[in-house]
């Protein structure tokens, strides 16, 4: 059984005080019975990694970053390396988020370089893929997703692929309040699983966790997470409030408990 993974992407939100308070609110609850059986991570803005990491030290909540550069060091003004993130005790790093792809022009090749660099320093890459509204209207969703996976995971061996997480985030659902239907989400997750299987075989593809992201909330989390190929969620807006984020984690925990009891 794949362990559900719920990660909060706090994006460029909150000041230091608000960020630390959110971390404090989460650590008071995580570890309680209703949140068992779920892997939880949070990805604050890089300037708050130290403060959040200090709050979460010794808790089950993993620390992650929202991006990194593919070189270890050098004259790359403004960039942050994987080695630096490890210095903050980061466990995860989000790579290829749609906002970086579509607002900042990040390419599959750049994402690929970062994936390899992250794995080189034992960070778990959360590799994001997703189509725009126009691409969905044009019925190109699966084509676009396969292209993004192929480019973002180029020359990645099966062993290294087993250490990644994939996040499907339809661009048209991010921050819009409009989530994909369970059928739409499962269809794409199944296609992602199939693409991974064709690249790495059944054994590896069956272990890679695939998250869904895009307007996930406590009231739709259980239905989405109950789908066969949806193994968690990458949460944006709903992760900025402890109650809503914990509600999603609780939904994942409930499903995990039911699966274990079968």
C-alpha cells in the first residue's frame, strides 16, 4: 500500500510571524490518532525555512522547499542549491510547479536538471505536471502530461525514479476554486501511472506516489483521495489555514485506516 502524502505549498504568502504561527498550530495536532498513517510535509517560502524547521524539529511533519537550482554552488545570484536546502534539514522540494512553468517560463529540461540535482543530495522531488484550460478544451491533456513526464524525468533510472513523487495539478484548477472532478483526476492519474509503467515497469510504477493538486478542500478531499491512483494531495490555499489543512489530512488518514482494516 502506498502511504498517502499530503503536502502544503505555502507559496509566497504570510509574514514570518504568521508562518511560524501556522507551523505551531500544525505541530500541536499532527501525531494525534486522526492524522495517523499519512505522510505530511510543508513547503514555506525559502526565507522562512529556518524558522519553520526549528518549530517542526522532532515532529512527524517534513520540511520542504518550493524550488531549487540545479548546481551545488557558484555565481548564480538569487538561487538556492539542494545542498543549502539540506542544511535546513529539508526532505522535499517542489519542482516544475505550473506557476513556475507558465508564469516564469520554466522548461521540462530545466525541471529535469533540478530533479537529478535533488536526488543527488537525497531530497525527494515533488515533480509537478498539468495542462492548461486551452489544452484540456483541445483534448490534449494526456498528450501534454506524457510530454511533461518524458521531459522532466529524462534519463532517470528506475532506481532514481522510485524516489520521486509526481503531482498532477491542472493549471485551470489552481487557485480558482474549481477542482477537477474525481473522474477527471483519476483518468489523468491512471494515465500518469501507465506512463511511468511503460518507462520503469510495474514494480516501480506501482510504488510511485501521485498527488492531486488544484482547489483541494476538506469537503472534496475524501472523494478525490479515494480514487485508486490518487495517493495524496499538494495543497495550496487550503494549507494556509491549520483547520482546513488538518481536515484534508484527516480525510486521508480515515481512508488509510479503512484500507488497512480490509
